C-alpha cells in the first residue's frame, strides 16, 4: 500500500469502520453469506472448517491479516468459521459494495489492493498445501497397512 497516496488511504479508511469483538465472537460463520473484508488490527482469530461432524483448524490469523477476502472477491458464503481466540480483537471492516466502489473509482490503487489480497490468499493456499502434504505423509502408513 506504499504506492497509495495519503488522500486515497484516508478515503478508503473512511469507507470502513472499526469494531471490537470479544473473545469467542465470530467474525465469519461457515456457510453464511459474508459481505465484508476485515483487516485485523489487534488480536488473534482461529479459522475452523466443519465437515461430516468434525472440525479442522486451518490456522490462526493475527495483526495485518484479513478475514472475508474470498467473499469480497467471489461473493460466496464464508468457507470457514473465524472466531476471536485471544484478547478482544480490533478489526477494520469494509463492506463488499464499498470495496468494489473504491476499486472502480481508483482502478490503479484498486489493482494494488487486489494484488495484496491475492498475495495473502496465495500465502494461505501454499501454507495449507504444505500442511495437507505433511498430514498425508503422516497418515500414509494407515493406507499401507490396510488388508485387501
């Protein structure tokens, strides 16, 4: 965001709002429409996915990371629960339509924002892929020991 002028940063920040969430509060709920992007200013939030009666923790987000970036891009429901797990969390949140309006009004800066969001998503996908690979390797013996 270093290439965005202070004026545009101020305009972008004015489109959002700050909120404080207590420990245990959800910033996103899996399967529920999510219509905002939040930047974590303070606190830690756990990302958990539920399937077939089981819960898998995908990670923990902290200062500088975002919640809801996928929904802002593809306008789908939240893919996971995101819950505050340490001290009350402070988030800066912008609604999808305000984010879209900013990107339309300021295309160059909008591209920079979208690149930053894409870079964060890319880091998460790479991290999740590495975690899945480690888990597959750890569980490989279960499949090798199966009776056929």
